[in-house]
């Protein structure tokens, strides 16, 4: 009697469910009243700014040095007192990234503008 569900039926069903749920969210159906959320801490905005600066630093000084400075700097900003611990963590993290992405997967990372001056 039934020939089965066509190839177009399931995606349309998923889209219909998403539309119904989006309309419910838009009109607040099924949502209990919520308290006003706490303000975003300043450290979150500073971290976001540091990450944006990291993107620019990668173009200037290269991936490896910028990543090292990022890990040490964020660790220090988030409360770690020892440069030695964050430095060792940064070197370990970068070593793993290097082994996996450069040696195993044969990838390449940007050297930056300053590295271009040396060659």
C-alpha cells in the first residue's frame, strides 16, 4: 500500500519542524520568564581583543611566535603567576601542533612578514 518515504520528504519534514520551533521561539511560546542575565565580564572582552590582535600578529611575526606569546599572555592574564609553567605549556602545545599538522599531515603555517625578511 505504501511506497515508502520519498527522498525529498525527510528534509522537508526537518525544515518544517525547524520552522515551527523558530516561530515558537520568536513568540515566546513555551518559554518561562527568565531573569536578566549577568553582564559579560570585562576579561571576556579583553580576551576577544587579544584574539583579534593574535590574527594580526600571525601575519606579522608568524604562527609559532604569535602562538607562544598568545598562550603565555592569556595564561598570565587569566591568573597564572609562573612564566615557566605557561612557557612549558606553550612549548608542549606547539610541539604537538607541529608534530600533528606539519609532520604527520604535511601542512604548513604562515611564517609572517618578519620571516620573509630573513630569507
